C-alpha cells in the first residue's frame, strides 16, 4: 500500500528504464528466500532472481547476498537451502561467464563492473579503497539522517525527488519502527536488518547518494514504517470498529499524503504548456539536434523535452539531447567553458525566464567574450522559452593537456622557490606542481639547468594512447619573473620517450609583458604518446640559465578564432 502511493517510487517506475526490473528482481529474491523456510525448493528460485540482478541496475546486486546472510543467521534449519542456493547461483554465473567468454577467475567482478559502478562504491580493480569508504560513509550518513528527519532536506535539494521520500506524516512511524525492530524476534527482525544493511547502509558508501542509488532502500524503510504502525493494529484488532476508527485512518493518512503529493506536485508539470506548445518544443529540438551536437537545458524544464509526448529520444540522440540533464553543468558559464575547452562543438542552451531564473551574468559574459559566436533568441510559438546558441566549433581548440589524470610529466632541472634552494625533480604527477597548469600569471615555476651547459627539458607522457596530435601550445608569461621567460624552445614528439622527432621551434623576441599568453602553432600529423619541450642551455632568459613559466597548455587544433585561454581565465 505504501509503495503504490509513493510518488518517488511511481516516478522511478515511469522514468528509469530498467529500474523497474531491478526492483522486481530484488523483491522476488527476498520473497523466495523468506518463503523457502517453508518450501525449501524456493531457494533455487531465489538464486535465479538474484542472478538476474547481474544484468540490471548495479545497486540491485546486493540482493544476491541477501539469501546467504538470511540462511547463515538460521544455519541449523537452513544449511541445505544455503547449499542449494549457492549451487544454482554458481552454476548460472559459470554458464553466463562461459557464454560471454568472461574470466571465471574473479567472479566478484560481476558485482563491481568499473564501467557501471564508477562513482557508486569505492571499489577499484576489485579492491576496496578504505580511506574513500570511510570518507563517503561519514558524509553520506549525515546527509541521509538530515534527509530522513527532514532537516534541511538534503542531499536531494533542487531535484525532482526533493522532500518526497519521507515527510512529517510518517517519519515518526519510521523512527518508531526502528526502535521496534530492536525488540522484535524471529525472521521478521532478521529480514529487516539484512535489508537495511544491504539496501540502505551499503549504498551510503557511494561518493554521492542520489535517488536512483538509494531507491531500493525504500523497501526496508517502508517495512520499518509498517512496523511503527503495527502497534495501532494490535491495539484495535479485537474490535473492527475501533480498528476502522483508529488504525486505518493512520495508514490512510500516510497514503493520502503521498497521493496528494503525486497528483499535485510530482505529476503536475511545472510549466503548463499546451499541446501546441509541446509540439513546437519537440519540433525545435528535432530541427536543431542534427546541426548542433549538444542541446542542454535546466533540469526544471525536463518535462518539455524528456517528458514531452511529442519528442522521441532515439538512440542516435543519446550523446546530444539525451545527455543534457547532468546537474553538475547547470551553470551556463561552466557549461560553455567545458564545451569550448574540451568538446569544441556547437551548443544550444534552453532556458525559461520567468518563472525559472537563469544566471544572466553568465550569458552576458558569453556575449562579451565570444562575440558573434553567441546569439540568443526565443522559441517561436511558445511562452517564455528561450535559447542561447554558441558556435563553439569555431573556437575548436580541444585541450589535449592542461590537468588530466592520464598525463604525467617530467622536468629535467632544478625547481627553485623564489627565496630558497633548488631540488632535483624526477618523474612526478602533473598536479604536484599546479603552478604550471592553473594559468595564473601570479604563480610560476622557476627552473635551473640540471648541470652547467645542460638544457632544461619538460617531458609530457600520456598514460593511455592519445586520441589527437598536439598542434598548438600556449605559454603564459609570469607576472613577476618575466626576465626569466625563454627566448627559444624546441618541441619534439616520440613513440617511446627515447626516440624523438623534431616538430617545431619557438622563438620569443622581445621579452613579452607579464601575464600575456603566447600561442605557437605547427604541423604535426601524428598523435604521439610522448612529447618533449627543450630549452637550450644559456638561452631560457635574458639573465642566464634560469627558466620561469606560469603555464603550459597543449591543444590539438590551430587557427582558433577566439583564444580559449582568454575565455577560461577571463
């Protein structure tokens, strides 16, 4: 009853593709496990249901551990059922592994597929990252407590599911049920405690708890609510009239509140567009998505696109239109920076005003910095729906390297602090010296030659094969140490870090102003995995061998109409 009146549950059934099947697999696994105490053969059915979670949403997979824990806690009675369950489950996993050609050496990797669980649980290469786990738990437990108790309504503030999982009507019953389960005995207590552990506490190990990641936790939590309501039923069960007057109204109040929220808050569109306007929006997207690679919009107007019955999100649109509601890109300026620096493709940004306010300063910033590459307009035939189009492909720099986790660099020289001695530098991660990659002219790195008459060199090494060749390099001149900026640099590429092919020579005369960006473009037909910048001995700066650099950015394109360095650092 609670589930069928739950707005967040109903919305998940409608919105999250195979989430529905994931819920079904979890329910069946728990049901067959508990009922197998009476009918032992159902342990095999539980194994089939648990096995099906491996093909469904990753947070459903802990259901496979539910039968194991359930049977172990009643070992004397259920040991045969445990053996049956494990045998059927192992047979299914083995058959699937053979059919798919997957290695059976590490079967637990079925539960920790990196491409699916990235960001969910702190598991890397089958190993738990314990510091990350501790940090995630300490953060998410606080957020979950705040959310369940209604304090600040975090962490889902601003999302469609905000404030709708629990409320003032039945959160007290949840807390009462939590107390009651501690005094309950038998399989009911065991079932609820195992479900709380697997479907509520375990997802809290993720980097960020989100609705789809903890939605399965609705089952044990609703069981706690039922347990909290049960004293009312036991109090009035002897007299049906009192039952109707006392216990049922409490249950109906819980459901009625949810029904009210579903009808008047969740299902009701924020923007009450007519059918004609919805058709216009769908037609606008349809006409533009082939010309513009990316169409982004605020999550609050999702019903105009993904909730629009006249718009069909076909598979070929996934990278363009279907990938447009990432909350981390809600700030227009941040979106424009990402697409201009890393993507280099045209973008349309949909927004409404009023009733939904946008960051006008960000759009004015785009118009000022990008000029005629940006234009704004209204979607004709609709009310208060506007768009900003940015022709970012005309910038097209595509940063190959600024601060990337797949890049390492090596400096052959001595890093010198402005007031101290130098130190020898060998292989190191690029973020160990952030002054080279923050683009700030006030922060720089001073490097002395490794020895008398020896050149200073900086090697860049990709940790994985590079997708694009480097064809453009930008250097930022230090604001305070410009006299040590280089006058000549040679650039090389190579396949292995031992053999080098000359690509370009950069000459700087006269000494540029501090804070200025210098960009050099050159021909390079190949995406090398290794690159080297070499500054000849005695030539880095006018005062001798010392070199001062405030920034190095590498790009894969040339002839840029607008320098992205200025856009990002404006």
